C-alpha cells in the first residue's frame, strides 16, 4: 500500500479512540490489521502499520488472563486498548492489547508491523537487520519500538507517547486480511486466531503456515 506523506515527512496518523475499538477479542484482532502503532520517543517518532495480530479470547488456556486476575496481568482486565507488556522465554518482550470490557481478561498480541516513520532509529536499535525484519515478529517489534515493561498498563488510546492510530481522511484503502493458526504455542493451536495482511512481506513466521483463508 502506498501511504500519503505530508510535507514534513511524517505520516498523517491520528489516534484511535476507545469507542472505535470492537469489544470482542477476535473482532479486535482482525480490526487492528492495517492500523498503526506509534512511539513518540525522546529519539523521535517511530511508527509502523500493523500487518499481523493474534487473538487470545476468554476461555483460551493460552490467554495470560485465563487463571484470573493477578498482579502481573492486571492490564488485561482494563478497558480495551491498554498495553500488556510481558517478558517471554526470558529473552524478549511482547506487547498485547486488552480486548474485552473492563473486568474481563483477554488479549490481542501485536505480532508484526511494516516500518514507516523512524526507520533509522529502528536500525540503530536493531543494527545490521534489513527493513523487512526490523519489526517482523513480536520480540523484534518491541526491540525496534523500544517497548519494555515500563509501558505495561499504558492507555494506547490516550494519544500520548505510545499509542495506536489510523490514517487520516485521505486513506481510503483496506487491508486484505487472512486468518490462519497461531504459532509458537504448545496447545490450542488449531483455531484460526492469527490475522495478517495477505501478501505482506512484513508478516512473521514460515510462509508455509500462511493459509489462503481471506476474510
């Protein structure tokens, strides 16, 4: 997709409001494909177009809220659009969004973005990595966007330093969204809860796992 760029070189991204977000985990995961993640850091703005998400709905045993409210997962029980940042495998951070009405724990994992603004900043954070791999996968995404535990609980609809958005009125395009199985799990692997922009080179994981199921 060709993106409009204003004279100052930054993309015309406007914050998403909470009222725009579907209050259903699966619908939210699908909705977020084609939207934007923005971090206005001290180094400058970094942004990317979301091309891949995964849904972790209520009742799913791989959902980090499955066993109920705990101190570490409190962000998942907030209103939709709050960040849940978690260290996994002791190596990488991943950012999720709360996805159901307040008090119900569920998550949408932000898996991959197409880098837009601040590519040189991302490259400094991930030296020697090509454009397609800068934020292709949840751990790489967090490294490129400098997202760590300090952002757990952040309101991504607040339009502050770390936020989600959409393009302004000039963007009439729609992502062609496909659904396939989630990856990196040891159980509940068969449901089609991974959503991605069909044909995007920025989607993570083996290409053989991308099924031609378009919605």
